[in-house]
C-alpha cells in the first residue's frame, strides 16, 4: 500500500508540474480533473481533498462522479494534511488510505485518498489460520501417538524388569529375556544370569541345611537320651546336676531347631499340591490351640483369651478355610508361643477370630516387649532375631515357618508392633 501511495503521489505531482508549466497559474478544478483522469483506476474509489478537508473530486470503479457523498474519515484527512500517511480499515474489509500531496512551495495542498477492498487478504489469513490449526492438530496427534509408542516400548521392558526383580526378592526365579540389543537388553541378560545363580545357590543352601539336619538328628537324639539319663540319675553334686540340666535343655533346643529346619526343608521340596488340604472349621482349631497353650502360659502368669467376633452376615455362624489342620495349628501355636516367650507377668494374650463372606481373619495380640519399626520387614526372614529378642531362647525360624505355612494356603501374615506396648500378628486366609 505504501508503494502504491508513493506512485500515486508521483503521478499527482506530475499533473501539478505539467499544469504549472502550461498555464503558469494553478487552477484547482482543472488539476483535480486531470489527476482523477490519471488516477481513477488506481483503486475501488479515488478521492482528492484540499487543505480545508473539502472533497474536490471522486471516482468510483474508474468512473468520475461529480455529486457523490462518500464515507469520509476526518482523522485520516487531518493526519495526511499534517504530512503523514493515514489509513482506516472498516468492518466490511475496506481500506481507506490517505497520502499528502505537496505543491511547488512544499506545502500540503491536497490529500489523495484511495479505497481498496482487502477481503482477499482476510480470506488468505483465514486459510492460513485454518492450515495452521489443522497442522497444529495433526502435529499434536502425531506427537501423542509417537509419545505413546515410545512410552510403551520404553516402559514395557522396564516394567518387565521391575516385575522380575520383585519376584526375585520373593525367591520366585524365572527367565528374563528381551529381544533387544540395547542397554535394556543387556540389563535383562544380566538379571537373568543373576536369577539363575541365586536360584542355584539357594537350592544348594537348602539342600545343605536339609542334609545336615538329617545327619544331626541321630547323634542329637543320643545326646539327649544320655542327658536325660544323667538328669534322672541320683547324684549329690549339685553343680553336676545343674550341668546335666543345662545339657538337657540345650539338647531340647537343638532338637526343636532341627525339627524346624526339617519342616522348612519339606516346604522347599513340596509343591502346592503335595500338602493335604481340607475344609477346616477355624473356630474349633483356634480354641484347641488356645487350650493346648494354656498350661504353658499359666506357668508364666499369662492368661490366654479366645474371642470370636460377630460376623458381618448373621447367617455366617462358622468360619471355614481350606488348610492342613496340623500345619495350621502349628503356625498359630508358634505365634502364641512367641507371644508367651516375649510377654511379662502378669499379662494377657488375646486370640480373636473375625470372618467376612470372603476371608477368615485371625488376630493374636500380646502385651509383650514389641518389635522396633526398622526391624518389622526382617522379622519374617529365616534365622533373623530382633535386637531385643535375647530375653528368650529362639532360633529365628518361627515366624518364617508361619509365613511359609500361611502362604501355602493362599493367605498372608501382617504384623503391627510398638516397643514396650506389644505386638499384633494377623493371619488372613481365603474363606472356604
């Protein structure tokens, strides 16, 4: 538009120059007529104003109109007379562009204004805007699909490796293989090799413990027999009698340890289908365990109380679970025995049975020494004993055996404890 205005200004000044050279005196009407004739096709409309903002001439679509009354923007004319370009764009996409025309004295004597229909420009802008929006939408879709593809191909192998690591932590070893030659593939191969080595090592360790336990069982039985004979024998030496009693006590402790190791060995070798499982009424089973452990608790001044909670469904009067009754009794008795060993006198051990339509929940709560928070995750590991467990004899296998038994029946064990306030062990089993 600026270039067009400059060309129009040159044409207008050419008319002024020619008219001065031919007549000597400027004649406004003749100048305007000649200028319109020359510039009438330069725009949709062409206007010429004098220095007093009066319309001197008008051409519309190349035709000169003498008595026209067009739309005039006074501010445009004022700005042009001050020596600047001025323009206005209307809502119907018409551009009114005004430029000053100087006379021979370099004064702004006229204003030349042309009107252009710039609808085509808005149409082009709309098309560009549509293309940009469409391109942006397509780009977003492409980026989203690419991100999903990249995320899936990146996170899927990572999830596989994470699942494998978690299964390794549970001593569930399986092959790990990724059809990749990048760092993830190398990591998978390393994890697979580590899993196989750990599996072989743990199996060797378990077999070694099993063999040693079997080998120790016979000589330990002989030692216990002789110790029993010495304790029951008549001797006046009280120091020897104490030694014999201590020997018998340690023989019994080693016997229990050997039996627990053999039981764990059986679990390691047996599959899930090798255990005899039957639908067992848990109410009676827990009552029997409480009764059997009652005498041992009473000797230490501890009371065992069994309490059966009301079921959510009144029709569910008895709670049954698919377990091996002997093993399940052993697990619950082991937990009660721990509660007795680590509780003072007098105190209370509470056995509580709760049941829902889908689960059987057994809680064993004591008022004993408790377990430190930083040791909660490790107390179910084999041979691990808490720092404050030295107050009673133990092998560190009791909780791990209970865990093995409960998990064989698709259940789990949860432990809550506070130092000096007691421990609550919860067994959760699927309801039969």
